[in-house]
């Protein structure tokens, strides 16, 4: 398969997985708190990757272990907690738009701290994609309903953490396999995830209740597919296509979200269609040679 075609397949698969995560998150939040959903997500990702982590730890250089643990903290644990707190007060449309700041922070942090040189074409592509994201956000009827600045800033901090992690991984961990990165990063989060669950009274739930089991299952599937598998695919794409194109996945998520909306009877307006086309154009320009 042509390398660029494979990159696009990885891109589309990540868009689908992460764009579908909201359904599982919504199911989990029916019986669990936001903190519990986030912790179960991280815990299940760590547990499913535990068998791979055993071999990864054995062949890993000691100098890389600290960076791999930091990758789990910056790229997953901190953003997951920040998003959970923020989405208790702000709507999903605003959260989705702010999440699209990730490519900007990739450029900014890369230029300021990693001496990265970004071609003007890629910056233009990011700006075009973000303008499409903004148009998509404005087309939502309740898109601008939230003005809670503090909780919006939490999501901005989460995207800042993403940007730092992407640059760090791209600079210092290129020689480490994608599976090894994900395995060690998420296994290192198991103790912290268990601590969050215990602190939030997870054991007080009626674990024999069918609705609670369904919520836990949804959060676990979210961790296995939306975190463990998706992270492996993301690090593959990062190594193959670079930090900017890989983080443009945040612009592709609305395509999937709107697709799920159509399945449940929602309608798509002209502004939404225009926004999606602009986003697609920005992603194409960013990745064009």
C-alpha cells in the first residue's frame, strides 16, 4: 500500500474511533461520575496493554522510561481529568471547538521549545481547518450558550498538554515502537487510576446492578478502543506523517459526530456542510507535499 494512502487510512480510523467515543462516554456517565469514567478508561487501557508492557520494559533503555511515563501523564491522564471537570459545566460543542486548538499548540510549543521549523503551507492548512471548525461550531444552535471561562480554560490547558506531549514524543521517542510507547505509558497510569476510583467511592456502587455494569462496560470499551488501540494508531501516524498532520485528527472528529447524529434523525445544514468541506481542505493542504 502506498505510504500516504496508509497515513490517510490511519487518520480516518482515528477520526472514527475518537468521534465515536462520545457515545460510550455518555453511556458511562449515566451511572458513574466523570472522574470514575476517566479513571476506568485509563485503567482498562493499562490492563489490556499489560501483557505487551512486560516485554516493552525488558527491551527499553532506562533513559527512555521517564519520558514514556511522562507521555502517559501529559498525553492522557491530565487531559482526561481536565476534560471530565470541564464538561460538567460547559457544553460539548464548545469543548469540541476548543479541542481543535491542539494543532496550534503543536506549532507554538514546537517553535518555542523544540526549535521546530514549520512550513508556511502547513500553518495555512491549520488555519483553514480551524476556520472550518469555528464555522461548524457557530452553526450549532446552542454553540455559544456557555460562557464559563474557567472551565473553558481547563480544556485549553488539556490541548496545551497534548501539544507538549506530541512535540516531546516526536523529538525524543522516535526510536521507540508505537506499541511500546502506549504500553508503558498506560501501564504506568494504573496506580493513579486505581487511586482516583477509590477516592471517588467507586466501591460504593451496586456492582451487581445491570445499569452499573453497562456503564462500567462502556467506560472499559472506551479505554480499550478509544484510548489503548487509538493511542497505538496515533503514535504510528505521528511517526509516519509528523506532529501536525496527526493532530489534525481533532478536525476530523466532527465528521463522525455529525454522522452519528444523522443516524439518530438529526439534520445537517448548509453551514455545517460548508464547515466540514473547509476542514477537509485544511487537512489536505497540511499534508500535501
